[in-house]
């Protein structure tokens, strides 16, 4: 019978090796009291055995509350794997088993997190698994501002997870630093700005934390980030917590980021906070928010606030030039109905009609002519819109000039 028992134990162990060797299991401690089990290492309550019967290395967590049972944390068939993971388990699990009564189901997410992120400290793991009780452990306290391979601290992780309670715990009880930047130059506030959790931003701003107006390596403040992602409530929280609208980033101000992604709510909040942003020029082209508009709705929003419809950027283009060049008919129509000058010369002396002719965009051509576009205006190369039409229109002989009015009437 003893032989059959050992045989069944061996079969079970081998089966485990071929399923999930890192699955946490409840096992009888007596399994490791007989022959064929060699104790290799002990650190705290973590022990490592070599199982000579099935050639496995078993890592156990001793549970004082259940002296007859133990938790097997892993059972691997490679000595190299065992020797690699054992010291990490022994070091990083200590705060958890000294703070919590661990069972197989509660230990599993902890060890899964440990294995998935070997660069994380116990503090990172406590945050990721939501085990805030463990943040009070002395060893975890010593790691509160530790960084992982990407440069993120536990506070970065808590902000990215949107865990308000954990953020509060880290700030109030552990005095976690808010000025540490990760490898992308992002502070915890940047991470909070990505989420739709204004409560976290309010908690951090209430402590006058640094980072609210810091630029990351992509040239974005937290306000830029929230505007880009359309996090309206986060934008409100940032503005209420001291974020500035006039911090210029890699390509422009936060309002330009909001316009680029047509985030109407974010634009409205910025204009409420600082009406001067209506004419803010981006750092690349000197374009106003209207130059960055893509839709009729966004154009209408800015025009209702009184933006300059015929303003030329540093590249010599009005918003109408840009919308025409990109074929955005609906948005261009909004500008025309709000006073956009159809004959305004831009880059290379082109009017919007010159650009529409180059694109052979008949709807825009018709609209521009209806709103007074002159078909005889010459650009810097001496070209009229009609000449461009003759060169680009299908079926026309190259170089032949044609009256645009006739062309439009035939369409």
C-alpha cells in the first residue's frame, strides 16, 4: 500500500509539471516528511525541496495556522528555474504572509504578479493586487518610492489603475513622492490624467503635489494628456487643481491637443478657464485652435466664442486653406457662412479655390464660387484657378484653360 501511495504521489507530481507548475496548491505537509524529499533552502517561512522521486523542485509556504497543511507555490522540473524564483519568492512574499492569512486563492494573484513583473518590488505588487494592508509593512515602506524597469513607482501604478484609496494611502500614510518621473518623463499625475478618475487628481492636487504642469518627454503636461484622450472630468479636476492652460508642449497648448482629436468638452473647459486660448498659436506652424479643427461642430464652437476666422498661420494659411486642402467640406462650409474670406491669399499666393482646383473637389469648388471666390486671381506662379482646373481635370488637354463657371454649371 505504501508503494501504491508513493506511486500515486509521483504520478500526481508529474501531472502537475505538465499542467501549471506555478499554480498554488494546498498540500499535506506529510508529503515532504518521507524519503525522496531533500530540504535545500529555508528563508523565513519559504522552503525549497528537491523531490527526487519525480525530479522536481518544490517551493512551499509554511502556514503556522494549519500545521498539517502547507501551500505549494511552485513545482518545477528545472533546477535553474527553482533557483531563480526561490529568492524572489522568499524576499517579496514576506510582507504578504506576515500581514495576511494567505490561502491558495489569495496567494495566486500575488505570485502571478511577481512572476509577470520580476522587476516590481513588494510595494508595486501590493498596489497592483489592491492589498493596501501590506503597504504598512516596514519592508514595503522602505520600497514606497522604488522604481521598476520602466521607472514607475508604486504611486504611478496606483494612478494608472485608478485606485483612489490606494493613492490616498500612499500619499497620506507613506508620504510617497509625486515628482519622480518614469522613462517617458511622466510623473504620477500624468498617469492619473490618462484615466477617467478625477478623484485621484483632486487628492493629489490637494496636497500641492508637483507634476501638475510638468512636461513629459513627448512634450505633454497632464492637461495635454487628458485633452488628447478626451477625459473631460479629469480636465476639470486639473484646471481646478492648478493646471495651466498656457504651458506650451511639443506641438502646442492643451487646447491644440483637444482640437486635434475633436474633444469638444475639453475645449469648452479650457475656454472657460482661459478665454485667451482661443487665439493661442501652436509652436510648429503658428496655427490657432481653428487651424486644428477637423469638423463642422468644432469650427462652430470656436466661432461662437469669437475666434478670428481669417487669421494666417506662420506658414501663411488660414483655417479655410487647411480645411480645403484636406477636403473637409462640412467644416469649410461653416467657415464660409461665418465670414471666411474665399479670396484670402495664403502660402505661395494660393486662395482656397486654387487648392480646391488642384484637388478637383467639385463640392468645395462650387461652394467657394458661391461665396465669392475670384476665378481670375493669380498665385505666386501666375496661375489662376481656371488654369489649375484645366491641368488637373480629367479629360482635359494639358495646358488648356477653361472657364470655371462653365465647368461648375455642367456638373
